[in-house]
C-alpha cells in the first residue's frame, strides 16, 4: 500500500510513520511534480490541499483517501473526488489554540495602543497620553462557531466578555452566551465591540460581510478576520473604515495572497495586518499527524468513523 506525502514533514515524523506502519510504503516529496511517476499507484495522499488537481485525481487510479494537513479545502476538485468516491479528511481543530491566542493578542494590541507605543520607543519619544483601554467586560461576536470559534470564546470569557456565536445552523455551542444563524447576523452585531470572523471559504461565505453589516456595528467596533479573505471585500472594508462605520480592522487573510505591495491596506492607519500567520505554531505538524494517525488506524482496520471527514457537496 503506497502512501505519498507532499507535506514538509520533519525527519523525525517521517521516521516515526515508517517505523510504526511497516506495512505501508511511505514516499515523501516536496512537490506533487516530484511524485509524478508514482501517482498511478498511490492509495493515500498527504497534502496541504493546494496541489490536488483534476488531472491528479484522473491519473491516481488507485487513490482511496486524501488527508489534508490543513483546514482549508477551497482548492480541492470536489466534483472529481465525489465521482471517484474518494475519502477526504482534514486537520480541522489543530489551529484552535494558536488562532485564539492570535485573536486575543491582536485585540489587546489595538486597545492598548501597542503600535503607537512601539513607534514611540523607536523614536525615543516619552508620551504618557497614549490612549489605553480594556477589553475586559466587552461584547464579542464570533462568526464561525467551530473549534477555533469556541476557543476564542473560551478565552474571551477569561476577560469576562459577553459572547455571541454565529453559524449556519445557529446551534448552541459551549462558551457562547447566545448563538444565531448566519441569516440573523445583524441581531448581535448591534452590541459588538469585537467581531471575529473565522469563516471557511465556501460558496455560502464568499462576500458574506456586506457594507450594511458594518453600518450596524457600533462605530467603536473592531473587526478581525482570520478565517478566509474572500469573506469580505477589501474595497468594502476600506470604505467602512473611511466612513467611520467601525474604528479598526485586524486582518490576517486577504482576497489575494501575498497582498500586493501597492495595496492600500498596507498603509491604512486603521488597519493592523499580518501575513496569514494566525495558524502558525511549532506544534502544527505534530497535531496534524496525530489526526492522520487516528484516521489511518481506522482506515487499516476497515472502520468508517473518520475524524474530520469532508463532504464534497458542502466543501467542509
């Protein structure tokens, strides 16, 4: 049984997999192009999801399972995968700790004027009039109540925040005082000090946030997007900031990545941006392989209760 990986696994993780599963032939590559000669024989592929094309699916006649070592699935050829009835799983849930920490740290840096304080230090400027505010006791709306959203809400509770969750179903989830369906987003927005988006990229979430949503937020609200960049148009967001519908935006994801050097978001005084790093962690691969290993044991033993199985019709 051939298992092929195009992910950047450490030598320790490679050795671990080879020694623990001697019945499998593991082959490790840097790119799918390097693995070209073995595509027709592969049964399991480990990937970050960006190199699986319709052509790969067509040529991989023995392929039965794709394990994506990330959460994003927007580049997967769902139609071809569905036609072949190929099992798909991902690493949803491994990002919750670091992304929740990112969200809280970014909101704190806005409220504690971290950028201004840093600039003052660089300029040797002593200014005790820099505004300082508290995030404690504020109201947070988290759009996307999966593992990441719940962890954000859990940390928010440490700051005694009121937490609202928004999801497709509106189903109640732990750490949220109230939850709403995505069609009723405007209800909690009116109270939001912070709006945190962790939406995935699907047909339903593309351009989800509209200008009217920002109009309904308090003018002191901070919007943070660390889900997917196509959930909101950057042009629309800049308009909302310029018209003072909200006070600040923290952005880790964008419609186009890398963000072009001449993009107006770089220099906008009401924007804090980071280069899609909210999910980074030294434990990322270890956590992803743990999920792969649990599913691999199920796969080898003929079980079907896979962790994070992806439905092609939904894209998640």
